[in-house]
C-alpha cells in the first residue's frame, strides 16, 4: 500500500498538535482529497474532531492495546482508498507507556508506519533556543525521520524572523508558522477536550478556524510533498471479517435466527467508541443499531444485546435519570440474561445511582464524582466466565475516569488487574459484563464473536 502520510508530533502535550493535525485534515479535505484521520494512543475525543474535519471515521493506533504488529494493518484498513493520511501523535514525540521504553509512543508508531514526522513547536517563550530543541528531537532516534517543523503560538513578525533564523542552522525546513489565535481554542474539562457531540455548532466553527489558520500559515504543497515521500507500506490490511473468521471458523449470516440486533449507546453522553468495534460486531453477524439514552425512551426494536461504551454520564446524569422508561428497558434486558457489555460510562449507567441520581439499578453499586483522575494503561485477565471472555483470557486496556464506584467489584469480578497494582474490578452477573476498563476489540476479536454468539442464544 502506498498512501501519502504524515505524523504530527510535538515535544510535549499542549504544543498544538490537535490544532495543526485537524487543520491540515480539513484543509486538504477542502481541496477535494480523501483524507484518512488517525490518532496515536487510546484517546477518544480528538478523533471526533478528526471525523468532523474529514467526514471519515477517526481511528486510533495504539501499540500497547493492539500490539505493534497490528498498527500498520489497522492504519492500512482506515486509509484504504484515500489520497492522504494524517496521524496526530500523543503527548511528546518519545513519550509512551510508562516504564516501557518507546512502546505506544508517537515515535514508535511513526517508525511502524515508515512515515515522516512534522514537529509542532510551541514557540511562545523562546527564540534561538528553538534550534537546540529541534536538533535534540531530530537526533535522538535516527530511525525517526523528522521532515520539518511547524512553529505555533508565534507572537509577532519579529518573533517569527528570529525563529526562522535560528532554525536555518538545524537543516530542517519550517513548513508553517501559526500565530496566536484565540478562536481556535477548544474548551476542556475534567477529562480533556469537550467532545464534538456535545458542542456540534461550536465544534464546526472551531474546525473551520483551524483550517483558516493552517491554510494561511502552512506550506500545504511542501507538506503534501513530504507526505508523498513516505515509502510503500508492506504487509497485510486489517479486515474485520478475516479477524472474526480467524477466531472460530466462518460466521453463518443466514442462520434461522437472522442477524441479532445489538443496540449501541451513542449521543452526547456516550461518545467513546472505536470504529473497529462496530465493524467486528457486524462481521460477527450482528445488526448494529445506535440509540441515544438521552433521547430514546425505548431500546431499538428486537434488541438482543446491548453495548454501552464510555463517555460523560456524570455531565448528563440528570437527563439520563429523567429517562425512566429507557432505564427500565435496560434493566429489563439485563434481568432477562441478554448480553450486555458496559465500559466505564456504561458501568456507571448500570449502577443504582450516579451522584445521588437514580440510574438503571442493574448493579448493586453507587457511583460518584471524585477529585482523583484515574488514568493509564492496564494489563488484565478475565476472572469470571462472561459474554466477552472465558476465565484466563488476557487483555490490555486503559482506564480514564474521575469517578468512583462503590463497591468496585461484584461477587464475580470482570477483571483481575496486574498493574499498576493487583486488584479485581468490575461485575459479571447473568449476561452483564461491566467494568471501568476500556478495551480495543481489534486486539481480541474473539470478544466480539463471543458476544454476538451469545446474542443468538
């Protein structure tokens, strides 16, 4: 596969990667190109802005959860048929999974994709020192190809001249200069940027502002030439049907029971999902039907299974609680023994209450907001037999929440955690599997197949 591609990286978080990456995506899409958007790491929020910019699903490339060997195939799957792929990095260029070297870093993903890197530098508090900074990042790992620099938050024409003069000595071209622009700012809260689904109109305006700034300040022709310099990417293209077939033989889609309806929570309260999950459920024989727990008073007709991913139920607790009809429908489905998979936000929604407001009452637990952020990669093993995994199944995932569930585990826990500390977590009861742990089913397609098989009953 020979897809022109760029990785947008930075020395540290807060340098402007999202502004530049999203601005480039929408700028090139505005030229009529099919642009494939990607994000390094487990982040769910930035891909929403990428989707808005390109009209294509924003996809994650996570070498920790999915393994380094799957990064290029997943990239090729998302970028198939596109004219350009733009990959937004995570944290600083060389920052990865804690204590595990380069694993899951932007640098590792860039090497796996054989892609040139553009370094976005926050130049707001420096001039000549920018050359030393860029030289250090360019020389740290010779296998990382740093193709140019975009200077962000430049204060004035004089400041820009000083920065350009300094960077002439580095040998790396300046591919763009972005001056400070407040209109590009995207609001944040306790878990990062506010998702697109919660601020559709304002998000459209923010993405348009990013495009205007990038078009005005970046050399798009030079950036496209750099993207085209990426060599062909060898290897296979990830395929959902092939993955499902590889974990249990062919799926019979014309069985007498037909395609079971799997309802998937969506809308502003449940925005965290990976595109591959829906693709795997479909490949396993399900009819995937989205619904919005904030608006819909009933589950989709014929629902045989329910998937509730992550999001911000704490922000919408009042509205979720007020939709008593849907809460009752969810509780009834769970009581019937139907398969239910709930991650993080879904876990909270199934609890008795969230911040004192009634939720679905499927789990005998109370949830509340906390001052402590729980964030990080996790290694886990399935403790109890469930609709997702047999006991002993090992997975890698991540936690990302500022809430607490009490008790944190049921009589039959979902997972045993191996790091950063040993503990059990989550709930398995009847057909319910509920946990704080976010997983990526591309790394464990058997989970999607097992879930759909249980839906067939």
